[in-house]
C-alpha cells in the first residue's frame, strides 16, 4: 500500500501596493492542484515574510516540540519600497538577510543548507533602486545555503515589451516544472531512505528553525515582545474556543432545572 505524504510549500511575500501579495496568493492557491502527486499531497499558504519568521517558525508541530521547522521548499514573492528597502511585511526578513550578507561567521553558510526556494521579484526600472530588495533577499538566502529553483523572476512594471502582469503569469507557470522536479526528487529521497533518515531530516530542519530564531533574538530588540504577543493571541484563541462549550453547559443546566421545576409542579 502506497503511503501518502504531505508536503507544505509556503509562499512568503512582502508588498507595499498589493501586487506582490496578490501574486503570492494566486501562486499559493495553485500549488496543491498543480504539484500534488499520487504519493505527495501538497499544501500551501501565503503569508508575509515577517509572519513566517515570527509565527510559522515559532509554532511547534506537536506539543513535545519547542518551535517549528524550516520548510524544505518554499517560494518568495517580493518587491522594493523607498530607496530599495523592504515593503510592508518584510522588514525583519530583509534585516535578517542583510545580517547574513554582512556576516563572516561560518555558521551562516549552513543556516538553511539544502532548502530550496523559487523567487519572483516585482519592481519598476525607472527607479535607480530597482530590484534592490529582491536581489538582497536572493543573496541572503543563497549565502545561508538555500538553493534557488528555476529562473529568478523579474516583473518590471515599466517593461517595454511585456506588461508586468504577463511576466508574473508566465513565471508562475514555468516555475511549476522546477517545483515539480524538486518534489519528485524529494519523493525519491524519502522513499529511498528509511524512517530514521527521514526523522533525521526533520530534526535538521527543526535545528535550522531554532538557529534562525536565535539569530532573530540577537538582532531584533523587540523579538521577545513578539513571542509574548503570540502567546497572548494563542491564549485568547483558546478562551474563545471555550465559549461555545460554556454556553452549551449553561443551556443544559437551564434545561434540566426547568424540567425539574415542571416535574415538581406536576406532582403538586
């Protein structure tokens, strides 16, 4: 009997005007249908790059875990803002990539060793800072040991030959073949290795996430505040989830009390 595995391929983005976020969401929506195979079910969600760092990597997959794991394959959709800085949703991720690019520590080269990513950049070539943020992100990912899949997408809003929307659509189509090949190669690796090897890979990706979070704690002064806020949100969510249960209990109590009173009245 064939075992069906689940592989999550997140699409992380940063966007100022909404073009990058729209492209990321459309790509994410298409991946499960276009990449799932008979032995691998693909899941995907679009999230900002900073949410990826502050929420996804912090969230453990099970109660016995302390944090999440780096995804083996992920997609990046990004643009630039101002003087080549990161737009909304990508401030911390850009700072992390800048830290990686400037670092001379040996540990940096294996931070995301073996992870694979596809990247699409959006920009406007009429500005001198055109594509600075996508280039910085690609450089940081590469220096940290991640391997780029396919072509570095460049969607120029001031392109003379084709409009930006067409470039985005074309890249989103062609990158599927590269992602599909990566999925098949991963299937061969997983099926060829035993359970111990697969478990070792999972532990390795958890270690990558842990090291990433440690670096974030070093370079961001408000990092711990984000963790506290995340716990507050989780607690609030748990309390909200308990409300229907409490209301149901109250309803049962009122019903039973009313029934008892009716029975007493009938006896009198």
